[in-house]
């Protein structure tokens, strides 16, 4: 009985410690699904080495697009939509 309780506690602890990593991986996966076709090869490489979260990377892409195309450009719409969800 003691082994079962210890196994459950260990499993719960592992789940708690793994949760932030799983959540970040899921957010990165969602961002790649939304912006995969609009990102250039350099953007993909930058995203692979990005240390921050996925939403901050999407914000940086949106800011870059606004600088290049103007604040209300239609080309920036995929980045805006990716940040809304």
C-alpha cells in the first residue's frame, strides 16, 4: 500500500514539474500551425532558437511587419489573428 501511495505522489510531482514545458511546446505547435506558411525560412530558424514564449515571438513578427508595411497593412493580418487566439 505504501508503494502505491509513493508511486502516485511521484507521478503527481512529475506531472506538476512537466506541465510548464508541455504548455510551452503546445503553444509553439499552435503558433507554427497558424503562421507556418507566412513565415520565411529565417523566421523558422529564429523561432527554433527563440528562448521566449510563442506569443512574444508572434508579437515580434507583428511589430516587424508593421514597421515594414505600415500599421494597418493587410499583410500583417495573419500575425494579428495568431495573437488574438
